[in-house]
């Protein structure tokens, strides 16, 4: 019987205390943890100290509100390759950050698996920008013949065209999508464009895309507003899978998966 690899993705930015992230890692006992928005490398070192897991960390990301952070992948599996992809768009004379993907190739049960841990920008980026970043990641994975995971915080934050979209634009400087850019998706929730784009290249989202992993950060509660799906777990070339959500850590829930190669 084929053994399943367990992989977890979690945004950590508003986690408040490293202890919550460490507890998630100790309780799930996954083979690979893909963490986004770790504010400092010292935080990654503290996580390593408590979990005894080696990690690979991205370059510094400067995204919304000039906040800087890193993404990291923690695993004891042998890593044969690693790298980082950075995407920008031309905005006047500046190259505006669109997204970053930290990637590794790990060996599991005599098979090589490629994993991309991603953060896509929300500030001043629209549907077309995040779609192009996703296509860039998919293109990078083209020559890899084994199982592939593309996961992380994709910030697909544009709601359906209604009052919710106007409110979302007040929170972040989100440009309105146009029909010329994305066709009929300009009137829909961004998650449908993102999912359909991934499916065209053979990727499948393990979660029900109608279920949110993000909640607006209010004291003691995390209301799901705008019907947004920000966290994704796209897979290709796996024979079977299952998933569940973890509790809120900060404003995001983790996606905990078990995948059969």
C-alpha cells in the first residue's frame, strides 16, 4: 500500500505567538510545512528550535503597508533542489511586486515531489496580475514529471461585482478588473478565474472552493466576509488525497492534506 505524504500550508502573519504555529506543527506531524508571512528569520529559528525541523527560507518580501516578511518550508525530507521565483509588473516606472514562490524538490518513498510555497500580493494587484503569476509558476513546473504541489496565500481577494467589491477596494488598493483583461470573470469572484486557470493545466484544488480559510481579524472572532478564498492547495499527478482545515491562527486557517503519489 502506498504511503501518504502529509503537507500543511499556513499563513502566520497575525499568529501573535510562535507557540500557536509550533503547536500546529507538533500536533499534525506533517512531512512538510509551507509557512507564509513569517515576519523575521528569528521567528523561523524559534520554530526550528521547538520542532527540530530544518527549514529553507525565502528572500525578504515587501508587500502591503510596507510590511516585510519571509516564506519558509520546514521538512526533514531530503531536498535535492531548491529555488525562488519572483514576479513583478510594470507600474509606471517601478517594478511592482506581484508574487513570490519558494520551491523545493523532496524525495519521499523513492519518488521526487516538487512543492511551491507561494505568496501573491494584494496591494495594487488585480485578477490579471495574480493569474499571470500563477501561470509563471505553472510554466516553471512544466519540465518536472512527478507530483507537484502549488500552495500558499494567493490573496485572490476580489469579490463578485457588488457592494462587497467596493468595500474590499476601500481596504486594499485593488484595481477593478475589466472585461478586456479577464473576460466574463471581471464580474465574478476572483477565485473562479484562479481555479479555472489552474485546471486548464491539469491542476486540481484539494479544498472545496466555496469554503473560506480566511476570516476578518476582529477580537475573539474571525467572520468570513466577501466569500473569499485566499489560501490554495493545488496538486497534479497525485492518485488520491484528503484534506481538513485547522483552527484559525491569526486570520488564516491551515490546510492539512494527505496525498498519495
